[in-house]
């Protein structure tokens, strides 16, 4: 209510105020009413308060009426003074009563003046729609409370907000993307068909959803015994249907108060936490993965050689080769670089023994200092330099200078204890260029074979598969194309069963109903895959992008290809374009995520339905992908 704004007048330093979308913002002359009460405001609802507005407010509230009347009566004593203001405080009160039935109060939800108070399908006020959209986004991000998609409990004044059949596609999509275990709908205004849609989603989608709350939803009574037959009780799922008009025995049976329910919820929550940790780890690997991918990008000549495995740059999160190499060194040298008093000795990778005198020991120490400085360490004031990678610190200590383990590992990796070779903690240029050229030839040959085999036919615009098969074969360490079935890839065919809703995207592309205008992938997580479709039909269309659909990079970016984990539906008006944001899972943690990369849809989908609801399970399955160790 507007009178509650008066309570803010005591805040002497209040200069910015955000009221929208509070219903009070729909009152007549709302800004003038607020500025009259809070004249020190500089911004209201992120909009600057102008001098003109201040003058207008003073006029509305009659700041100079008495002065003007006094001057008028002095100059024209025989005339009657008339207040000719177009808007006054009294007129504002009159308008409020006409529009809202009361003064200074737009009600709990507000309404649009002189129009129906709701809009859209389903009908909601702007305030209700804003709250609903907030809940959808919370659900996409894992729910609130965590693991719960809450569309039933809204704090006042949002308590009458409800979910409808028309909301279910978006709600269930958000539930799957957020990995929620529970969906609270309460007394939602959904039909029996809507309840069937929820059950079908639980049966057909690899989500972790295992508990539904529809307490108070009257449509459940119309399904009766059908719920007992169709609801997946055997998987440890449960549904709350109190006050729905069902028999108490049916409600109790569907609550499924068995140990399986607790076990299912605990397993789903544990998997959600595991995914969150894996995603966090993957995000920390981004710097190293990007740098490594950059090395193998096709170009005219090889880039500068990368550092050896003893260099801190190779110990950033995402790298596994240094630890393996260190273990090999320690197996051959359990005493590290052994101090024999006036000399130091160890076994080299070749198996030969090497003995260092004092001069050689000093040289290798100097090279260690140079290597740490190359990383960015400040040897004089360590706190000011670049922090060493945690794995490097775990292996060699927080102050690795003069570490016998690190000095020995440097020699093991090829750093020579002689001044003849400068900065030889980087790979030798000739060896690097030869290895890089070999990998470029392998990439080129794989791609040529893949394009000939998979992209030589008449594919729809924006559809190709050659780069995908070439890339996955490359990551498998093969010089020959591997069969798609080795990656659990299945070719989309005309015999594939139609989706439950709408037209399959591949079928629509083949039939010329739609065209792909653009596919862009950026980053990792919800909304990282954007697909823009244009309808060529004169009729409205519903297009379904099936779960498991694979999207490939257009070239050798060495960034991740993506796959969808659930069915996505896109509504297209006749001869119009629509962009759909989706969650694209990455195949492997070996490659960095896309970076505003243009993608292509492939003719393949991943036939791993039990894994598609979990990014962690997908990574586990494809963990055998390896980065080629020779060039990197």
C-alpha cells in the first residue's frame, strides 16, 4: 500500500528505490506519489528522477497553490480564483477508487487499468508471471530448497499462483535440467491429461525425479485406479495426493512409504552432489584444457613448443600426464636425486646413471629458478608472484626451489645440467614440430575419410556427422575411423518411432518443413546450446529435438561435441523463426567446453538412456577418451 512508503521517509540517505513489480507501481501517478513522500530520491525503479518530474510532483500536490491564489486575489480582487491544475491529489484518489476500489492500494496482484487483470495462456498477472518465471529459473539451477522444484508454496501475496497444463512442458524441462528429485505442484489446476504427462515423463526421461506432490489437485480423482497401474512405484517413486478425492487406501499406496523411496531419494541427492563436484572440477580445468586445445589447432606452422612435464604449467587442473611421469621417475629413483656428499646421482629415463658434480648441480638449480620464474613466481617475494598449481605443490612442496625430487624429475624429463642449452624445460623445437605435423596429418586423414563416408550424401542444410566421427576417433588414439557403435552412436533413421509430441527434428528437416538457421554453443551448463529454427510451413509446428541428439563442431576446434539429455520441444509459428536454449552435455572432460562455436546437428544420437540424465555418468562412460600424449 502507498501509505507504507511513508515509513521510508526516516531513511535520510535513501537515494535509490526499486518498487516494480510491486502492485503499488500500478497506481495512478505512482512516481509522483512516491516522490512526494520521498523527495530526496535520485532514482526510482532504475529511472533517473528529472527536474521536470519534481516540478510536476510539486504542482500535483499544490506546493504553490496558496501563493498563486494570494497573488491572484491581490491583482484581481473582484474575480474568483480557480485551480486549473489538470492533476491533483483529489483526482488521484478518485482514479484509484475507480480502478482498484480503494485508495493507495492496488490489491495483492494489481491489474492493468481499464483492461482484464490477467494475460497470456495460462492467464496470470504480471506479478504472478514474474514469480512463476523466477521459480522456473530456480528449478533449472537445481531447485530451492536444493533438489526441489517448488511450484506450490508461494509467500504472500503470491499464494494463489498455480501451475497449469500449459506450463508442464517448461516445468518438466527445467526439472530435468536442474536434476531435481522432487516436484511440488500442490493444488495445481492441471487436468488428468497433465497428470498422465508427468507420469510419462518419469517413465521415459532419464531424470532423477522420484517424488511428486499434487496434494489438493482435484483431477487426480478422475484417474483413480489408473494411477496405481501407471505410476512407477516399483522404482521407488512416490506421489502425494491428499485431499484429492481419492480413497485413503489409494493415497497411502501411492505415498509408497517403503525403504525404496528413501533409497531412491538418497541416491538421487547423492548423484546431484556428485555431478556438482564433477562440474566444479571441470570448470577449474578450463584454463589448461583451452591452452592444450590451442596447440593442435590447424594452422600454417607449428606453434611454439609446450613446456616439459616438470614445468608448473603442465600441473594445472585437467592434466594427468605429469603425475604419471613423476610416478615413473620415483619407481626408478626411490631416493630421488640422491645426495652423495660431493656429487648427486640418479637414473635417467633411458636407464643410464648420471652423476652431477657441484657445477652441474648449480646449473640445474639455476634452471629450476628460471622455470619457476617462467611460470610467474617471484623468488624474492613469493607472496607477490603467481601461485603454483595445487597438484604441483602437493608433489614438490610450497617452496620447491632446490627440491631434490623436482631437480631429479627435471633431469628425468630431459632438462640438461649444462649451460649449453637454454630454457630446455620446453620441448625441443624439432621434435615438437615433427610430432605436431604427425598429428595434423592424422587429423586431416581422419576427417577426409569421415566426410567421404558420412557427409557425401544429400543431407539437410545444417546436418553433418563427419567431424564428429573423426574427432571421437582421434580422441580414441586411432589413425582409422572407428565404427560409431563403439561410441554408442545410433544413426537416425526413418524407422525410428515418432516422438510423443510434435514432429521429429530430423524428419522435419528432411521433409523441408523447417531449416536450421544457426546453432551456437557457448560454455557449459543450462542454456549453453542455442538452436534457431525457421519454419517453412504455413501451419504452426511443434518440433521435438530428441534426447541423445548429438551436435558436432564444424572444424578441428578440439572443443567438446555436445548431446542433449532430454526431449526438447520448439513451437514454431508459420514462416517464423524461434531460438531454443538447451542444456548440452559434453562427451568428455578431455576437451574444453565450446566458446561461442557454431555447431551442426548430426545424424546420430547416443543410445545410453540410463546415463542421459547425468553429466557425471556420461563422463564416466566416455572416460577412455584420451588426449594424444605425443604432441601435447
